[in-house]
């Protein structure tokens, strides 16, 4: 939102004035989308932590057997796409999975935003 002022001043919810134009932020416009993206990232982080703890809790022979040819591997690859990049340290796996979930969330939110605009017209 842009407000025009004759005097040079800064309001409590505004950005600096340039040439008599004050740029203000609308409360709540982008904050809900940022919150949902943070939730997407948190879910990716939690899923990756869960898989990392699951694999670390198993004996090495069993873990490697599951990760090679078990149907559980398909579930791991779907819920944690960072597992497709090998070899990764567990901390990179967790961070990459959170990043991938954030990107999927961004795409979902953009599609949701566009579809709500089209439906309102």
C-alpha cells in the first residue's frame, strides 16, 4: 500500500519516505504464507529427523538391508526425497529434506493463491 504525504515523516508501521511517498506494509498479507512455509519446512525437518533416528537405532546390517531392497525404501524415498542423493551426512540429509519440503510448500502455496484468485473472479 502506498500513501502520499506532504510532510516528511515516518509512521509507526511504515518504511522510510522517498520523495513524499511512504511505503507501508499491510499487516497479515504475507505473514500467513510465511507461516505456512515455515510449517512445511518444519514438517520436512521432523520427517527427516524421524527417518535418521529410525536408521540410527537399527543394527548396521539390518539398516543396510532395508535401505537396499526393502519396500520401506520406497516410503523413505517418497517422504524424504533427500535420500535420493547419496552419500549424505545425516545433518545434510535433514537440512536438505527441510529445504525440499519448503520448495514443495512454496509451489503449493503459489498454486493455492492463484486458484483462489481465479475462483473469486
